[in-house]
């Protein structure tokens, strides 16, 4: 599928799905933190893998990545990525612990749970809207350079799909802006399946 055609035809539909999913995810996060969390309108783009590392400024930028395998009617990966400052803010709000960049196992576990709740909310919304069965695996966390973290889904799915759905979600708790990036990486057949479930013609079919 031509990426320009994808952007042109499908982006409005994907944005609506993402807005619903993001709203549910922020509601779940607010419940988890026990605080009001506001959300800015998510930015949604369909990118090629080679464009992704530029999102973080440099492939050498250290980030936190929380991975999920996606299975069922839709197969692929989900990656929830946070910069270190946003991750520290979440730890502070959830646990009252001031993380200094060297995250403990307990703090990593808390970030995994936050990622799990948010990814689960996104997937549940998408599953409901498409009537497709989708399941996510338990989370796996990694703290590394952006280029290294993003190379995992690129290697795993690069041969069957060079497209990635990028969702930039910015949310605010108090005066703190927290930025989280979702990458939904369905294989190419699953991308078609999602769109067909939404009534969008794919390749003229």
C-alpha cells in the first residue's frame, strides 16, 4: 500500500479511533493515579520505519520502551515509549518516589503496569469498534537508546510491513506535561483487516 494513499484515505478514520482509545486510556490512568488527568488531542501519523527515530530527536536519545505482542485477529506489536522525564513524573505521581534516571525494579514494574493499562484501553476500544478479537501480551520494559528500542519491531516486522501507526499522546497532571508515544505496528494483512472491519475499501475490494 502506498503510504501517501494511506495518509489521504485512512487518517481521519484512524484519528477518530485514536481519540476514543486515548480518552479511555487517560480515564484509566486518572483512576490509577487517583488524580485528574487532562489530555491534549493526540497527533496521529502513518510513518515508515525509517522516519520513526527522528521523533525522539536522535537515535541516541535514551528512552523507556514498553513492548506488547498483539495477537488474535490482528497481529503485530505495540510499543509505548516515554522520555525519562515523563517516566519520572509518572513514578512520582503514582508512588511518591523521585526517580533519578536509574529506575529500580519496583519503579520499572510500576511503569509496566501504567503501559499495560493504557495499551489495554487502546486495544479494547479498537476491538469494540472493529468487532475484531485483539489480545496483548504481558508488558516487557527496556531502557535504551531510541534507535535500539525501535529496532526490535522494525526487525520483527520489517519484511512484511514498513508502516507504523504513530500516536503522540500528551497528557497533563497538575502543571506537569507528560508525553507518551504509542506505536501500533500491525502486519500488513492486519492493517487491511482493521480497515475492512471499518467499512473502508482496501485495494479496490
